[in-house]
C-alpha cells in the first residue's frame, strides 16, 4: 500500500505492517517496446554498439534471442541459439562477442557453451564446460578470460573453470572452500573476484561465507563472512571499490531488508541502511551519479517498488514504481544513463513487457 503526502511517498511494509518513507520520488519508469517472447531467468547483455542482447529463459529453456535498440525503443529477433538455456550466464568478451554458458536445457543442467557474434548475428558452439551447471556466476577477468564459479548440477558445486577465448577451451581452476549456487561474484579493483552467499544445499541451506579468487595464483581464500546469510541477493561494486550486498533471502522466513558493505582493504563487512522494502530476485544497477537503483523482486508477490541507495549517506530513498511488478527480470544500464528492465515473471505470467528508468538528473 502506498500513500503520497506532499513530495514524499509512504509505503506499508507487508512483512511487519510498518510505514516507511524514502523521501521524494526522484525518477520515473516508462514502458518501452515489448519483447517478442515472454521470458524470465534470461540474460541481458549490453553490446559494444549500444544494443541489448536478451537470450533464453522460461520454464522450457527457450532458444530464442532478440535485440533491443534504445534509439527506437524496439526489439528485433536475432538468430536462435544452438541450445535452450535457462539459469545461464552471458558475458561480454573483450572481442565484443558474447559467451553463453551452461544452464538448463530440458530437465537437466548442461555443459554447453556458445558464442554470439554481433557482426553476423550468429551463434557458434565453443568448448563445453567440464561440469554441467546452472545458477552459477561468470566473471570477465582483467586478462580476458572468464571465471565460471559454482552452480547447481542437481547438487551444489564447489568447482570453478576458466574459459580462454583465444583457444575456446576450459580449464579447471582452484575449488571454492564452500559449494554454492544463487550466489554473487564481483570483480574487485585489485583483479580478485569476491564470491558471496548462496545456497549450500538443494534443501535451501543458505550461507554467510565469502571468499576471494586470485587469478594470479588460481586459488581461493576465505574472507570475512556476511552478518546475515543470504541467497538471491544482488552485489554492486561502488565507485569507491567497496561492494554493496542488498536484500535476498535467508534460510527461513521472508526476504530481507538488510544490506551490507564489503571493504576489500580490510576484508570486513559493515551493516549499512536497510532497504525500504524486503525483496529477493530483484535488479540492482549502478547509475552514472554513483547511486544504486534497486527495483522489483519478490516479497510473497512480485514487486513494482523501486529505491535508490546513496553510498555517501548509507541510506535508501523511494523512487518511482515500475509500470509492472516483476521479478527474475534483467536490469541493464544503457549508454544514455537510463536503465532497461526487461521481462520477468508476475505470478504465473511470463512477461514480455519492458520499461526504462529515467533519473531526476535528466539522464
């Protein structure tokens, strides 16, 4: 429930019945062209030419792909994938190609990997993972290789692999200290990769542990643990190099409002301001002005609310609602500073709608 009083918007938290305000609305969402296919748990990748490639998703691992043109606000179908993918990752390589890795195709996680070439709009197979996996993470390293971590192969994984674009092959690298999926992975300014939280078992056991991957040594080391175990959260690297972990879901109970900051210089976590709305499976985007936009997600039902995090004050403020409640969508920062929220799910409905966020700064 929402009430407007002057320039402020007050919202009732459905979890505890309390009213919260984040201050004045400072941005708006507007619908843009709809996708050709409704989808969720898909990927969205900003290409070097400024268009957005959206791939896969849905219950039955769609093979379809399409391109969004921010200049016209329209979607265009591009050639289909070789395999269906849901719960996959997409990584923009230094060459401008997109690497799609793993995910479900049918009822089981697969080891498939394929490359999208924007120049020809085509997909080609590349080397397969040594271990099938879904709900993993993929991170582009400074040397141009891609680190794929953990995931689910009908059991949580502790393995990690490196993809070499020059050879199109995978090699095993150090094993995580904790097996996990639905975690986050964030590239740090020092070249290391921070992996945080996630599910440790298929029964829903959630971990608070975090660890660091050192590409120079190919090894993992434990770093400070979160104050709150969580999965289905988001991780955003802030302009100062610290990492914001927002919301998510604990082992039991509803989604979280809490947020924490990781400091790479000390390897420690500190609590920061809580979100105005508890949520998981939401989107999080670092804006050009340094704020973090969080929108949508799940709190018993799909959410339309959105909020902004200010790292200087450590506080969240309410911003304009999405035009349509959605979770398991994608959020992509466009070259013009706007944010594209695409597809997702609301109840049992796969969404084809998309919308664009405009901040108050006029971006």
